[in-house]
C-alpha cells in the first residue's frame, strides 16, 4: 500500500497588503517668498492657520510617539519629506490608493516618477503606492514598482521593509521559492525583525525547497516557544520531520496536537497520516473510525483511505463493505468505477458472491478496458450462469483485453 503524505499548508491565494498606508497631508500650501499675504490676513485667517499648525504639531508628536516597527534595523531612515510643489499630485495619488482606483492613480505615480523636480521621497512613495494599487491584479508590475520604491531609498523604515516583505510574499505566491527566500533573508538581515510570522515564512520557504533540516531549525523554536503558535507552523514542522525521515518525531508531535485538540478534524487527520507513514495502520483506522462515528468524515478521499486500509488488512473485507456503503448512502462516495470495483472485491473475498456480481456489473461499463468484464465473466461462469458469463466475455473483448484467450474459452464453453 502506498504511503500518504502530510498535506502542504497552502500559501494565501491573495496577499493582503501589509504596507503602511501613506497619509499625505489633507492640503499643502506653497509658500511665496516676500509675500505680504500675512500682513493682510484677517484675524479669522490667522486663527485658522494657528489651528492648522497646532493640528500638524499634534500629528507630528503622535507620529514621534509611535514605536517603530523595526527598532533593530541596520538601515538609517533618510528622514526626507514630501516636496510641497508635488503636494497636489501626492494627495490625489493617496486618495486613489485609498479608493483602490488604479486607473486614476497609476498615471499620477508615473508622472511623479518621471518628474526631475521630484525628490527621493516623492518618487519612493509614488512607486510604493503604485505597487499597492496593483497587488493581486498584476503582481509582476506590483513587484517592479515595489522594487523601485526600495531602490530609490526615500521611504521610512517601516514602509521600506514592509515593501520588501510583500515582494517576498508575492514571489512565494508565484511559487518562486528561491527568489522568495533570497528576498526574505535580506529583509530579515536588514530589518532585524523578530516577528515569529516572518520566521515562519522562512521555515515555509525552506520546507518547500525541500531543505528540511534547515526548516526544522527555524520552525522548532517557534512551535516550542509556548506563545501564540499558528497551527500551520506545527503542521509544517511535522511535515519537515516526516520528509526528513524522522517519522517517529512527526508522529509524536501529531499525537500531542491531536490529544490537545480532540475536536479538531485537521489534527486528527494529520495523526492518521502520521500513523500511515509509520506503518501503524490499525491506529490509523482507529482515528478514521472515530471521525466517521462522530460525523466528521465528510470528504471522498477520507472514505477511500479508510476502505483501502481495510482492504489491505487481513480479513477486514466486511468492514470495507460497511465503509463503502456508508459513503454511498451519504453521497460522499460516488458509484463510479473505483468505488464499485472495490465494493465488488470486498464482497467477493468475503464470500458474498451475489453482491460481488452486482457491484462488478455496475463497475464494468465504467472501466477503461474490458478486464473488469472478464473478471465478471469468470465469476458468472463459476456460478453456472453461462449465458450471462458469455455476454460479459463478449463485452470484455469489445472493450479491449490484453489477451482474449479466457474470454473466448468462456464464449465457446457449453
């Protein structure tokens, strides 16, 4: 019997942007040198400007008090701010980004990037927002813009490193795991990130690159940290142990998780798979049967695994029959060739010839060739049902056989 493998955790189908939203000022007013506007301002104008300055001051203080996301970063933030001459365009681009309006925002971003008067920050933030606008719609272009935002070097550290992380996630989503790992390792080295999720992503990439010992070295401390552990990290670690040949450790972990979460189907299935990988088929059957009795065995492949286990065990054909009929009654199993052929086999080897014939009569027309019809003809011939046997033999020949000898013998028999 072939062994089953732990299912690979699936990367998110759509990357949820983790980039920090760029908040351009609501309005930026150009300053004209030598203007006498201040002298002619009304009291209301001065009061409004004073209030605006107070709001900006409060905003700057709040930003200063916000803890940086990457306090251990080796990169020194450039500390560049937006040019006032491009304030209108930046505001419009920011609005387009908030509205996820790529048709509106991308041309503005490109204009800023091509503007010789735009400073390093203007261009970096324009590229960043353009990348955000394209996420999940055109990831290749999104990555190109995000790379440009990083290479231009005008972003604060939070946005700079978040852009780098998003690139790694997008590369992983496209299954370019080598590139994703390269980007991620640069991100980890330069940002100094200690976020367990970032380490788990590295473990995931190493696992998918089949670098299992390295994946174990990254994932094991996360799983054993005692903190808030994502179940997928545990599954990855179990998978890495199993793929590296340490099935005993994978099974030990699976048993711990299953015991701690008895109502979680996924952990129970992983335990059954671990037992299969260590040739403990009886224990795997116990797990599958517990799930079946509690109504949690709901997938076709789960029923197939269970009845296959029974058919590959000694004298367990009747149990296989019960599982197959249960799956058919619940419409989890389809009455296709695979199912009906297995049912016929289970009936035949448990000496229930009549039901075996009925199952094979349903399976034979669905088969790719005439071999099932030939087996049916042999059983019918043994049972003395000569006319039915000859008809089955003829259909076997018509459907195609490796050799027609047995079918022709049955047809010519008296």
